[in-house]
C-alpha cells in the first residue's frame, strides 16, 4: 500500500527567517493562496508572539485560506500558546506547533535547566495547547544532537499529553543521511504510542543533506515532511519542497509514497516566492533552476531528440514548465498574450493584465522575441508591488570615464511632478541620491544586485535592492532593458513598501 505523505510548508515562518527574505502581510497572503493552489497539507503561517506583524499575518491567512491546516508556532510557554491560539481563532483547520530544545547543549546552555524539567514543560505546554485546539504538533528542537533515549522518553510523554504530530528537527543540519534515517527508525520502534500520531521530519541544509535526510526519514517511517519553497530558510536553508515532492513522485517505486501536491504548480510557486522575497534561484538548482531542463552537450541533445527519457527523468510539464512553442512578439495581440499569461500560471485582474500587456508591447517593440521569463519578469514588476506613493516618470544619466555621473529624475507623487538632479560616485549612486532628495530622506541601502533575465544584449535586466528602516528590511524589484531604469524602479519599489508598511511611517 502506498503511504500518503503530508507536506508541511514553513516558507512563511522558517523560510522568512532567511536573511533578506522578510515579507509583509499582503505578500504572505499572496504566497499562502498559491500554497493552497499547490496543495500543501499544512501552512505554518508564522510565530504569533514574535511580533504584531507576525500575529496579524497569521490571523489574515487564517481568515482567507480554507483548505490547508493553518499552523502557528509557539515555545513551550503559556503566553506563546495564548498568542498562537488567538492568531488562529478564525481558521477552519488549525494547529498549534509547540517546541522545546532537547539536546544536552541546549538544555544546559540555552534553557539552563534539567532534562526532567524539559519533559515537564513539554507535557504542560501540550496539555495547555490542547485546551484550545485538537491538532497539536510537538517539536524536539535540536533532536539531531539529542540523546536518543531521552527523545524516546519525552516523545512518549507528549503523546500521552495529547500531541497528534511529533517533529524530529535536525535543527543545525548536523546529521548524515544514514544517522537520520536510523534515528527515525529507532523512534518508530521505541516511542510508546507513536503509531497513533504523525511523525514529521524537519531537516536543515547546512551540510547539503536536507532533502536526502528528509527522504531517509520517509523511508524509515515518517509521514510528514517540513519544507520550504526554493529551500529558503535559516543559514543554508531548509529542505526544498520541490525537491522532496518530485523525488517522491519520480521514485514511487522505491519510496512507496505519494503526496497531494499539484506538481504543475511548482514552478509558479517557486517564481512567486523568488519574486516576492528577491531571493533568486541559482541556475543549476534542481527542479526549478533555469538549467534544470536545459541540455547543451551534443550527446545529451542527440539522446533527447531520439527519446526524452534518455536524459530527462522528469517531464518539464509535470512541474509547470510550458512546452508551448507559440512565439510571442510585437505582432501578438491581447488574446495571445492573455493565453500565455494563463499558461504560465498567473491569474491577473483586468487592470493587472492591461498594465502587463502595455509593458509587453513596449518590450516587444525592442526585442525580436519575448520569452516566458521576460513575461514573468514583467508581471512581477507590474503586479507584485506596494501602492505607488512615488512612481518613476523620467530618468536621464550623464556619465563617462571623464565625467562625474549626474542623474536627473522626475517622479510623480500625489499627481504632482517633482524633479531633481544630483551627482554621484557612479550612475546608480547618482540616481539613488537624486531619489533620496526627492523623497526627503536618506535611505539606508543594504544590498543591490542585478542579473539578466535571458541571454543576449537585448535581455531584460532585473535589479533587486534591499533597504533598511529601523529594524525592518524592504525588498524592491525592477526590470527594464536599461539597467539604470531598472535600478531606479527597484529602489522606488522598496521605498514604496517602506512608506506603506514600515513601522515608523
């Protein structure tokens, strides 16, 4: 009998902890809708007590997302559990996820208590959480470095207290694949009552073993995988959702397992998370990387032409990559463009489609052919942004190897045209100093990156910036065939987010 594996997505909680990947409430809800389309079983929407923003995000997601279980994280403390329960009040399907550290190093140096006290706190927290909801997940933080017999003892006790899912995190990505698989097998054999609950795996990728360890857990009896889209997360990240799902799908013969994931939504989900967080996927990333289904070797190309399975173990269409060869260019009309947008997995309003189509026609006048990635970049640029407090009307640069760069920028704010000019160390610096002058404050620029959407000198350039306002980071993206224009748009997008969602505004 094929075993059904639950997919617990923690992109909005653990994934968001990845440096620079913070999201506001509206962005989190957008991702949550797509996770629902993807078919995940559980969405960990945040850590309610950590901030008012996290609490509001969980509450918003709980009100709007109906099919998946909505989960809120809580330490083994009453105040944490109270906050988690309150944030989930409007959810149709709800889970409280409580945790406490179980390794000797954490118990001694972080908690500064005793193993017996840890068991007592775990049991009390599970019982207390049970007074709010029936679905309780307990995690033994740093289980990967915990004493196995102590794990057996504490897990047996929390099952008695009412836990319905046990999570075994390799919190620091320390365990090798054989070790982790053996740990899951040991717990399946030794923990009292474990057959009555779900056993979950949560693996970090510090040694590059997140996916392998999660699959080893499934092979040895686990029934739930905790993962994130694109593998984002603390340090080197988490187990990547797309990797474990497609490994299970592709190797059903070996793993004897299945998930409920609609795999054709994988690419769409990956690109949405990448666009919102500004965290680009490396080209050679498995499943969702730009090169994942590319074949340059002549031997490989010959084999693919004769029989695709010679070098492709996954059909690109299975993860949502289009195989439609229809060329979109300057002669394409709105209907063809709309069909392409739907084919790529986007569901745009009439207004959003009109804005994207206008940008498409502008680009098509300059490029012979417009690629799917170009269209995706246009949509990300035009649709996924904060309200436009400032919009770019005009930018002109004077620069050269014997000239100090000077930027002239026109912005529209409250239907008024404002203009300024400034010099800088380089063209981008000049643009940003001019924008700072126009918005009336010096912006703290943390990070600036640029990459080409496709090959060729006529490619769209995508710029991502991160700016800081007090303790918050705001991400802005911009795309254009002119990288200086893209730089200005990205900077303004981040500023608009800061002014719309910043704590001090």
